[in-house]
C-alpha cells in the first residue's frame, strides 16, 4: 500500500492515535517513537489534515482574522522590502 492510499484508508481513530503519538512522543503502549516513526507519523497526520479536514481544523493552522474582519500582524506570504543603508 502506498502512502496516498494509506491516508485515504485511514480512519479518524487511527488519525487521532497518530496525532497523539506525535504530540507525546510515545505510542499508546508507552514505547517511545523513533525519529523515523515520528517523522512518518507527522507526515501522515498532515496529509490526513489536508485531504479530510477543513483548513481551520488542520494541524498548524493560525487564525489571523480579528472579529472586525481585519488581519492580525502581517501576511507571512507577503514579500517584505529590504532597505540597505550606506554610511557614504
């Protein structure tokens, strides 16, 4: 089974278990995750989020809209202008 098919077949219960394991760094039986297991599990959690959850419920989502509709802070995707000052 490839990664994409595994994500499509993943149940919400398995998703929650993987997410909890990544958060705590250990499996439900108490065994610690290896670095490879943590990386693979986190990739699976993020992939599940992207395919099955609305944006505001995804891992890492940051709500930037205030109640009045304006944005908190600057848009991280907005290019920033760099000014170089010379002492000449």
